[in-house]
C-alpha cells in the first residue's frame, strides 16, 4: 500500500464550480503538507504549503489538513479554465529534504 | 526567482545507449532530486543528493546512476538505456534548511527505441 493515496480523477467541472481535491496518507510522522500544480508539459510548481493541522487560504485556494483522519484537501473556489492542470499532493515528516508525492489528479475546467 | 534547467526537453535514444540527463540550479541549493513521472504511477524518486559528491538511492534506482561534482549540477545517467526507461524525467532542488518545497525543472521527455 502506498504511503500517500490521491483521488485519481480525472475531474471535469464547469467554470465557476468549487473543486475539492483529496489525499489520504498512512505515515503519522508527516507534518508538512504541500500542493503542487503541474501544467501540461511543464514541471510541478508549489501552490500551497501547510504545517500540521488546520486551514490555509490563498485567494481562491484553501488547503485543509486533518491529521487525526490523515486526510488533506485542496479546495478551489470559482474555478477557471486556467486552473486546468494536474494537482499533486506531497508531504514530509521534516521541513527539509525529501517529500512523498501522490500520483496526481488531473482537473479540467470547462468554459 | 529560482531557476532549474534541464539540458533537453525531448530526447530519443536507442536501446543500449548510455544516456546523460543534466540538471542545473542557480540558487545554491544543497539538495537535488531526480524523478521519473509515468501515467498512473505518479512521481517516483530515482536518486537524490544532499551535497556535492553525496547521493542517496530513492525508490527506483535500478538501471540509473548519478553524479554531482559541483553544487549546481546533478546528472542522471542511464548506463544502458532500455525501452522501459521511456518516461518524463524531472529534476528538482531545495535548500537544506529552508521550507520543504521543491523547485522543479521543465522535464525531459525521453523515448528509448
């Protein structure tokens, strides 16, 4: 069983919809949680970074961590066609070095 | 802005060839990583390096080796390329003591015929 499981998708939503992307994990040592966005034929880029449990908001994006359930989510409000990409969750027990990545969820937002 | 560059965007090689993939970062990062990305299998760590001449195996090191002679450059070597090494290869870097976010290059799409 993988340490990090991510909803596989693909996900297709109309413009303006609220999107929920989710990952579960088994390693209770994970404390640092990240979401990366990867456009087609590009490398991933960091979107959100959170430490421990709680919520973090940045514009239309909200990252949520529930360590008791070993579950993290990324919410996208008012989704736009430019949000169409693959979203990867990543997590780590420390604030340096390696991360463990989910497989990614491909999102398409249709105008 | 952190910049991670990879020597080629697209590469086509033949089975049995020795292949070099080069990665350069310009932010003096200690850590550098090589991943391969395949549909349905996600991002898998091949090797990472935490300092010059230091390296550690990742999840799938078989068939690969690495070289880090200078801090800014991390090379991935396929000693004898095989068709099952056809993939997207991504290089990343991050600083040793900073936030655990990785900065990725644009990727090299390698096809082995």
